[in-house]
């Protein structure tokens, strides 16, 4: 009897060790996400983060006024570049030639009905778009004038006498006080300048010179013209 008990005990001990070894060799179950789950990670969130790096464009522009003709230069910026421009030149009546999709347009401001020029201030807006169609708009007020620079001249040897004939071509000058010239800038084409209204200039050498007269209103709105003067 004692032998039987010892034998049974040995069998049960051997079976128990085998079960322990079997249980230790089983792999732990793998979870579909780390525990505890990390809410700051994931494919969807990382994709959204990439989109947030696409900043909206910044609309901006410069301009140069010559009477009522204005040359615009786009200065807008975007991380991927601007793909579309929409200019509105601020006329009260909508018309096809009052807007533009060019990047750097040149626009003549005049009455949309009569085509007459006049002094005035216009709220010009530029809206720009990037490749994601994100957009941004900027507005600047542009003042223009019907003032036109003009002059005549007489030549005596190397000496030239200039006479200013600048006037405002606005069609409504009889109804309102159109701006007149209050400042004159002459460039005689030989590296000499003068700020008189009706100057006299002596050229040192014969030749053909591009003479420019630029006039300004009291609001510092300007217009210029260039004529050629030939000295024999």
C-alpha cells in the first residue's frame, strides 16, 4: 500500500510539472492597441496635422500711379505659391473691365458710363488663392487724378526754354474743384533736374534728349510725360 501511494504521488507531481511547463510556453495575447491607449497618435490625427501645415495665403500688392492709370504689382505670398488672382478696382458699377484675373494688371480709372477721367479715390481689393483654394483678401485705397503733364519748348542754340501747359482733363471740372499742378519736376535727360514751373536749360552737347515733366497735385498724386528735344 505504501508503494502504491508513493507511485501515485510521483505520477501526479510529474503531471503537474508538465502542465506548468505547457502554460509557461503559451504566448501572451497581443492587443490591437497599446494599453492604456495613446490618444495622441493615430493615422487620422497625423493626416490632419499635415493639412494644418498648409497656411492660408497672405494677399499684398504695390502700385504706381500715373494720372488715372495705375500699374499694380502682386506681392502676395503662400507656402505653396499663389494659383489665382482676383482684382476688383472699386468702381461703383460692375463691369467686365472693372475686374481682372491677371497677376500684375494695369488699369485706367475712368467713369464706367462716359469713359471720362476725373479725380477720385477707389477701394481696390485683391483676393488670392492657393492650390487648396484657401484665400485671403487685402484692400487699399487708390487716389487718381485727371491732371495731365504737358509742356512746349523753344530752342535757341544749346539753350531750351520750357513752358508748362499741364491741366486737369477731368470732364466734371466745371462742377467741382479739379486738382491742379502745385509742384513740377523736370528731368532734362542729361543728368540735370529742376523744380521750376517754366525753366530754361542749356545743354553742353548736341544730341537728342528725353525730357520728362512730372507734375503733382496738392494731394501728391502725379502724372508725367516725356518728349524728345534735339540739339543740333
